C-alpha cells in the first residue's frame, strides 16, 4: 500500500533531476567521443585511452584502500572494458587509422614530379 511517505518531496525531485541531467551529459560526452574516435580523430583516441587509464588506476586505488573487491557484481565488467579499450586503441592499426588523413591538404595527396 502506498502511503504519504512514499511520495518524493521537492528536494528529492531536484536531486533526481540533477542526477539525470549529469548522467545524460556524461552519456552525450561518451557518445561524442566514440563518434570522434570512429571518425579517426587522434586526439579523441588519446583522450579515450587516458580516461580509461585513469578509471583503471582509480579502481585499483579503491581496492588498495580497502574499497569493494573487484567482482562481477561490483566493477569487473567496467574494468574489463576499460582495459580492452586501452588495448584496442593503443594498437598500431588504431594509430594508423587515426592518423591516415593527417598531413593531407584539402585536395588530397599530391604527386611529386620526377
């Protein structure tokens, strides 16, 4: 049975609205970064690797400080995806893909005479 205590007050609604807005902004930023990596932007590739590296370091620091152990229920999936992202984006093929269009002018590559 729903009672008077089950309804959210104005403070709870404001907190939930703020949390939803922050989460939506985070999702939009992550999707934008993924699109930029897919389009071959090298700075986006490096930023994605740096953010994943910071996430791995943060999770390791939390475990060392006595935080929750790494398990499937807590953070194993996220940690695994961060490590896989670092491995994928640090490969030679990813570097070549991201740098394939750099150094070309608007009209494309030019042939040297001779």
